[in-house]
């Protein structure tokens, strides 16, 4: 019995070892290359437990098929107008053809991916210099949004990198972009001075345009002022003419009652003299203060001309020419 347990244990261990040597697992984030006698023979993309012959008959290389990010190092790049820029880029990539990728970069997964990233980085640097060398500085840095073309530049670099990466490395470039854009210390002040000069010129143009527009507005306002004043003077002249006509009517009516006119003039003069509550001691019979004498007030009563006929009640009402508000 003791020997039977040992034998069963040995059989179980042998079965486990044989199963370990003849199977391998592919995760859903991975892709595997099965090699027979060292030559790639099959690509496995479906996840699960897979079978193979034990070493050295068959071996398996597993790659991560997820999208990976590669960040380029920061370095100076010269533009078409001989200006230096500091660019840092990033690239999103993944293995497009596992079989071709393994043929280009044989070995285990870690070494193959490292070599592929180094090759891809070299391609990115070459494409970056080629594209930036055809562009001017204001296409990267400018205060005018219409001059900046960063998206267009990124797309152009991406197309170059994607073409070479697919043809040479069996790698698909998902996305590419500029992560950081800067200027070397020695050219920063020069560029800022140039930008300041350009903005100063624009400000002068805007100021001149503003001055011209302001002068036009002032001229229009003066013309409108003259038109308004002319219209106002015309209306004032019309009002004065009408007022003189009305005053003439009143004066003609006053001519019929000269005593009433004299009385009103004296009353107005007395009112103006006593406006500030002054105390004046005068002879009450002296003009114009004789208006306070009852006898003088009685003499003011108008007399109808002897040639006139007695007026009817309605006609008397129509001859009231002096209104209370005109006595001042």
C-alpha cells in the first residue's frame, strides 16, 4: 500500500508536469506566437488555455496587445526660419501584426518591446525634425490664433511615423501629439521682443483707426448740433413772433385804458422794491407808492369812451384782457 501511494503521487506529479509543459494560457490582453523548432508557425489571438508540444519541440512568445505610450525625450528642434524649439512628444502604439513583429524583433517579450520602442523613437525623432524644419516659428507660437497650426503639424508627423512604423516594425500608431513646447533660454528674450514689437505696431494701427473714427463721430455730432440749433432758433423766432403779436394785442387793449396800465406799472415797481422784506418810510402819495391810496385806486377804474354803446353782459366778459398772471 505504501508503494502504491508513492506510485500514484509520482504519476500525479508527472501528469501535472506534463500538463504544464504541454499547455499555456493566453489572457484577453495578450497575443501569442507559437514556434515549432524555433520557427514561428501560428498566431493565437483568442484568450484561454492552449495546447503545445513540450520544449524544445514548441515554444511560445506572448506579447501585450494593449495600446502603449511612448514619450519622446525633450530636445531642441530648428524651424524653417532658424529658430530653436524645445519639443516633447508622445505616441500611442500597439502591435498590429504579431507574426511580423516577432520576425523583426525576435527574442522574448521584454527585449523585443524594448528594441521596438528604441526603433520607434528613432523614427519619431527623424519625422519630427523633418516636419518642424519646414515650419516657421509663428506656426508654433503666436498671439494670432490664425497663425498657429499645431494640430496640422501633429497630424503631419503622425502620418510619417505611422507609415514607417507599419512598414518596418508592424506597429500601428494610434495617436501622436506634442506634450510640451518650449523655447531655449538664449532665444526666449529675442522672441519676446519680436512679439512685443509686432503687438506695438498693431496697437498703433488700432489707435490710428480709433482716432479716425473718433474724429468722424465728433464731426457728425457737430453737424447734428448745428442742425438742432438751427431748428431750435427757427422755433424760437416763431415763438417770439407769436409772442410779439400777442403782446401787441395786449398793448392795443391797454391803450384804451391808460390809467390801468399806469397802475399796473406802479404796482409791479412796488412789488420789486419790497421783494426782500425791506422797510421803507416814504410819503404814501409819492409815486409809485401812491397805489396804496384809496383815492388813487378809485381813479384807476376804467371809463367807457362816450362814443361807445353800452356793452352787453357777454361782450363785457369778452373784453377782459388783463389776466391775473400778467400782473407780475
